């Protein structure tokens, strides 16, 4: 059981769906528990996997605990994995402990770093069998800053399906046609839930700053969320609303990403965003803020450029540089795909989760059973 708040079209949520679809059902039968509404992705996969929702009505709805524990007991969950920090990390693990679930883990894909998981969540370290980080530096952070025991911290790198995310001239042409743009129109984009920590305003300000240098450039924002109206208002105020295409929730992300010339990410905090890996797999260079472990994927001058957090001038200059140099874009794009194939495939991520879940389950269940059998044998 994966416990999450909801499933909008965001990096961690999309990653979870892709991973579940790749898991071997003879070994793992995944289910999703959305504390609130299922969201667009939850509704999409409801015919493929059990999706439970509506267990938490408000932040301190204490009834969520018996509801969750009852659900886990009824479904006979063997492994519970909370996805992200916050409420789901706390209530998910506590309910799993009360329900007698053998293995309890927390995967911290994108939230909880560098914000921290909070004191209440740290109190439950003793009942947690594993904490999953998404990069080497993230694993070190979970141990050194959060204080999770080194023996309980495991690194499983985020991964993307490199057969779905590929460079495509056909997609470049069809997306521009869909948007009513010319075939040579420069296209810059971002895929992320419209939340404040993703800092979409920096992307809008970058578009405004570059309008005079690249008057034909257009921008694509894929995703939805509470910040949509704020982003649209800012684009109107800065006079670039006609250049920014708010596409909302989409299920053709590989096609949209493959159409881009440059991918951007201006987040205030991240762990290892899957959207960057998707862009690199499509041979699209990236300009991103230097937060979290992004530097493990974006190698400056090789697969893209890093800029200091909230440094608008640096973001503008680096995007300008890539838009002005097609040879650099092609070179970085190819290097980016090579890096993802070597270190960030979806298959390796699925294998990591499967191995860790079965290892911990065998340690928690098989050994006590074997010890009980040995005791009975000796007494006989």
C-alpha cells in the first residue's frame, strides 16, 4: 500500500504510477491510499489498481487513524510505503503499526527536503523499517539532518521509462501545430504541479525578460494546482499571457516534453525531480535552480545549467544562451539521455523497490516463523 495525500499530475505522483505499472504482479500487488481525493492520476489508474480515498476530511481529523488501520487490516497489507512528508507520513505509519503491518517504510521523493519531515514524524522512527532517499546526497541528508539511522536509510534513484521518453521530430511538429505555432517556434517548458514551492512565477518573469531577445519564443506550463490563478494573473500583468500556454493536466507528457527546446525548473526545494530526468531522456537540455540533488542530474555545461535559487538574472541568461545555440542544445541533449540511461531508468527503480520490500518482509516475517517452527520441533 502506497499512502499519499492525493494524486494530481505531479512528479512524485507520476513516478508512483509508472512504477506500479512496471511491478511484477506475481511478486507485488500495489494499492494506493489517497488520504483526500484521488485526483486526476488516481482516477486514471482506478481500473488498474485498487485506489482508496476520502479518509481525511481536515488536517486534524483524528478519525483518519482508525479508518486507515481498519483498511490496512482488511486488505491484509504486507508493506506500507508513505510517499512524501507531512500528514500521510505520520498517519500512514502510525496506522500501519496499529494494524500490525509487517513492513513500514517512508519514501521521500520530493517533499521533506530541505524542509524537513518535522518533529512528530521523527517520533515514529522506531516503528519505521526503512527511509527511502532518491539520490546519494539525499540519503546523506536523511541520515545527517533528519537523524534517521544509517542502517534504515536506503537510496533508490528516481527512474523514467526511456522507451516512452524519447526525442521525436514528429512530436515537435504536432505540439506546435496544436498550439497554433510555426514549426520553428522556440518552445520552453515546465512540467510540475502548480504549487508555491515550484516557484512558477520565476518562469513567468523569465519569459517576460526574454521577450525582447527572443520575440518569437513561447512557453508551456503543464500541470494544475492551487497557484494557477496567481500564475495567470502574473503573466497578464507582465504582458506575456499570449506567450505562455497553460495546458493543465495532461496525459501525453512524453509528447509534450519531446517538443521542447529547453526545459526549465525554478523550484525552491526538490529532492530528485523526475521531470528533469524525463526531459533529459527526450534529449532536451535543462536550466534549473541548484536545489536538492538536482546537481546529480544537471551537470553544468554537459546536460544543462544550474542557477542559484531565485536568481532571475542567471535563469534568463542561461535560457537565452541555450535558445541562441542549437549546437549546444543538441550536444547537451544527447549527453543528458546517455546519463539517464546509465543511472536513472525506471526498471532499476522498480527493481530497487521490489528488492527492498521483499528483503525487509523476509526479515520481519520469515525469521520469526522459522524460529517458531524450530521451537515446536525442539519441544516435540
